[in-house]
C-alpha cells in the first residue's frame, strides 16, 4: 500500500522533471534564433535580446542594396553585402550544374553496366566522398594555384563540386536502379539511340532524383565556408559565409569599428532562407533517400 502510494507520487514528479529539462533545451536552442530574427527586424540592432518598439525591413533593404549604414566606422562594410549574396548564388548554382552534369552520367553507368571490380570502385567512390575536405585541400590548393583558380569563384565551385560528386553519384545511382530496364528496351525497339533514350526516357524518369542532387549540391556550395576561406583573398569576392565571419574578425575595441547587428542579422536570415525552402520543397524526396537505394512507391 505504502509502495503504491510512493509510486503514484514519484511518477508525476519524474514526468515534470522531464518536461522541465525539455523546456530548458528548447529555450537554449531557440533563444539565439529568436534574437536573430528580432534583431533583423529591429530599427536599432543590439547585441542583446530587446523587444523593438516597431518592426522594419530596413535592415534587409540595406543588405540587398549594399547601402552603407552607420557611416564609415563599421566593421560590416555593407557596401559589399549585395556582392556577397551574388557570390554565394554564383557558387551555389555553379556547384549544382557541375555536380549534376558529372554525377548523373556516372550514376547511370554504374547502375546499368556490369564489370569486374564494380563493388570495389563503388566503395572507393564512397570513401573518397566521406573524406573531410580539409584533408584534401593541400593538393587541391596546389593544383588550383597552378591552374589560376585561386581568388576565383569558378575555382571555388569546382573544388566544392569535387567533394560533393562522390556522394551524389551514390544517391542518383539509387534512383536509376529503380527505373525498369524494359523502358529503355522499348525505346530501342522504337528506334531511339542510346543517347536519345537517356535524354528522352531515363533522365525524365529520374527527374525527382536529379532535383534532389541538384539542390543538395546547391546547398553544399551555398553553405560552404572552408573552401572559400582558403581560396578567396579579395573581400568583394567573399560569399556570405566569409562575409559574416569577416564582420567579427575585426576587434572593435582596438580599431574603433562598430558592428551593425541589425544588418548582420538580416544577412544571416537571408543566408538561412535557401536551406529552409529546399527542405520544405523536397522533404518527401529527401526522406526516401537511402545510400545507394531509393524507396519508390
């Protein structure tokens, strides 16, 4: 009797403790995001979380138009912000085009061809894709320097694409594996060539897979920090990732520069928008991906 009474008292207590812990974790994760969005919409940016008297989009307008805010004594150099956005878009789309153009034919060939050592080749491709980019940057940097690709947005895109292609080959191969070969055989019977069958039958059937690897590649280029940090020297060529980092590299206490938190937070919000949109647009396809396998309904 006494044990049952103590159990009834203890169970709600443990449940309440669990909810308190979850609420603390929830607040810990969301507090920086709340400060980010509130400061981006505040007419007077602050390093602390403050409820603004009114909301405004001026910070976003200043970032997009590259208007100088706060005079010349600012660590952000807002005159470059519009260039940073354009540079990130260029790197993202260039990485996407290069990755899709190379990984789609490779994935199709590995899906359809049977040859000795194929499993070993697939394993090697996977291991190369799992290698950290920093572990490969020294030889890649030397090669890029010899080819004149240093301080060049296209060079950055090529290097980022080289790191994403192995994984994307595995993903798109899983899509091609689930396309019946009978479709290609019927196209051949109807007089289509191998190349015509690829572009008119196979690639349209693998459209969702191509869209997935395209946007995953775009996000790899859009959000990359390490490669631009090593290969880009000129501030006008910075992507958003380097631009945001450069804001806080300066020490305001030493050189008298002030951080415009409103514009910096607005740029951070703009930087976060593409991944969020891509996830919600392609979440159904992304959830179906398995490494080298795709679930098709």
